[in-house]
């Protein structure tokens, strides 16, 4: 099993822990879309308490990747996902956060 496959398995386990049904095909595509960041300990996770980090998620993923308009709805969605993932969970994997945001906005078609 490749390192990426191991990480996807770990991400799927995290999603199951929070009660999410896992679309393995979408999770794989989102993970691949994260590029080499998934292999870097710092870049692989999202700090839910760092406003700068959350702004990066909004600008680089929601606006640039998913093509959404900047609005309060984006910030609310990020808050919802961080809350669902668990504010106290120190390892919020970027691929999982992006997966949850993709599902939240119904933008799965971007990865097809």
C-alpha cells in the first residue's frame, strides 16, 4: 500500500468517527488535489483556531478551487466543518476538511 493510500484510509477513518458516510472516490480525488501538502506534517493539517489558516482555506480552496463567491456563508461553512470535525481535535487533516467543505457546498462535480 502506498503512502497516499495509507493516508486516504486514515482520512476515511476520521470521517467515519464523526458520522460521515465516505465517498472513497471523492476522498481520493480531494486528497490528490491537496498535492504534496499531505506529506508535510504542518501543511497536512488545518488549525481551526488560527484565523490566518482559515482565511487561506477560504481563499485558496473555497474561492479558487471550488469557484465560490466570497461571502459570510464561506466563513460559516468553515466554522460548521471545524465544529463537526471537533474543535478539540488537534489533527484536522486538510484533505478531510476540504472533503467536508466540498460535500457541504455540493461541489463534488469539480472533481469529476
